[in-house]
C-alpha cells in the first residue's frame, strides 16, 4: 500500500469543535496558522471557515456535549440516508443490500467515526432539498438561508447548489417564476456563503493542493502521494513526466466516460427512473437531493483534494444507479452494461479502503495496483459519467422521456 491510514479517537473532529468553542481561543490566531488550539488530540490551526465555531459558541457547547451531539447527528444521517434510499429502490431485497453497503463503506465509517462537519452539512443540504421541493416563497427563502449556512461551514457545497441552479437556468428548466425565485435564492445564499468563507481561507489554490491522494484522499489533482514513491523508483525527471502522463490519463478517462455515457443516453434512463416515482413532491425531492449531492461530490473531485469521508455525498447517486438497474427491462444491453460498470466501480470506491486494515492486502503489489486503478481509472470514469447524467437530464425535454408504468 502506498499510504498508511491513521485513525483518530471517536468523534475527534466534533471534539475539536467543542473544545475550541469551550476554551475561547482567538479565531484570528487559528486562521493565521499559529500553533494555538485547545484540541485534546494536539491538532492546531484551522483550514475551513469559522462559522462552525461561532455556532458552537453561540450555543455554549462544551466538551461534555460531544457524545450526545455526535450521536444525534450520526443517527440523523443514517435516518436520512435510509429514507432517501428507500424512496428510490423498489424491490424488497434491494434496500437491505444497498444500506448494508453504505453503512459498512469506508466513507461512512470514516465520517461517523470522526463526526466531521461533512455529516452535519449532509443534513443541512438534505433539509434544504426538502424545503426546495415544497412550493411557497417562505420555503424557498429558507432554502437559500440553508444554502448560505452549508457554504459558510465549508465552501464546497457551493458546487452542489450552483451546479443545480445555474444549469437549470441555462437549460430553461427554471423558467417558471417560482422555480426561478428558488434558483436565485439558492444562488444568492451560495454567493453570500462564499463571500463570507473565502477571506478566512487564504489562497484557495494553495489550500486545495494539500492532501495526498491514494487510499484516504481523492481528487482530479491528487498526486502528492506519488512524488516520493515514483522519484525513488524512476528518478526525479522520469517521475515528473510519469505523474504528468497519469494526470492526462485521468482527464482522458473522464472525457471518454462523459462521451460514452452521453452516447448511450444514460441521462434518459435516469430521468425515466425519476418519473417512475409516483408522488410529485417526493419525486421533486429525490431529483434535488441526488443532483445537489452529486454536484457537491463532483465539485470536491474536480476542484479540491478531499478526504474520503466526503464521498458520503456520492451515496444518493449510487442509490439512483442501483434503482436504474432494478428496471433493467427498460434498458438495452449497452446501457445495462454501463450501469453495472458504474455500480461495480462505486462499490470498489466505497469498500476498497477497508483492505488497508487487512494484513493480507497491506503493502502488497496487488493492493497497490488496485489503488492506482481506483485513482486513475474508476474515479475519473465515475465522475465523467455522473456529470453526463446530470447535464443531460437537465437539458433533455421531459416530453422525450417515456415514463415507466409499474
């Protein structure tokens, strides 16, 4: 294995928040990279906006609150995932299988073990999608406020909200006055959140380069972990050329996946699958939930180098792929094969990091080869396919989609 995983004590990220809230350390010192902080595990500084600490101090959170809060957020996450997944899957055996995959996956275990902000952001985005599925100016205005909150906690949810809103406006999907107001409310909330957050992050282009890639990080530009390894193996010049070539490979795989997914009209399968949901409001929620969560994950993949727990935002799209495969009789062989490949790749992404804890696979050549395959083939292929599905389903007119009659 190229990287070695180091796990931290339970709810460690939430414990950092409550400890920092309780001790009253100056936030300017945290954001100026000084060696200050009150974390019981010795971590210093901060690399995301101070909104979380401000909220914790406003609520007078203390270290003793870490357990109950972590338990509540974790159970809320599992409940939300269960309800949303159950709304997509139709066969009785599908839900236990998919939920077992999700709950035992590395991103979910990692996120819940650390109780990172991302789990709470997942709940904030879910709540905003629920309100966005309702009609009414008040619900849409609150959705914009929740978008502001999510982006203020960490900036990457802006990719989810802006991806959904801007694409819908450009494609004409938000032509109705109510839909346009909702899109503008979400855009306004996201922009205000970015305006609030970015000044605290310094040079974003530099911060986005931090991270190794490989077994515990993902991202289109995740190469740092390969530099010392390939330099020792090939020398500095050849290592540099090899890493550049692998970067080109990622882009080629991503573009090929986008093309083949568009060519096979998988976006029509996705739109048809949503139309099979009987209740209009629930269908609307699922469309928003999958789209915003997936755009969030794509933003993390394309623009940053993220820890694997952010792959929890990938879970709704995986459930959607599984749901499409349930209705295989409505797809041709090529579509079935591609959907099966996407689901298989997703399962590998979710479960493969677990092998790092197995003495059978640790540091083996097979493990390294699979790790490189995930990094340079499976992840960019999945990203390209999801981008094609989201863009295609926003552009294709609903009249061209033949609904599934159950």
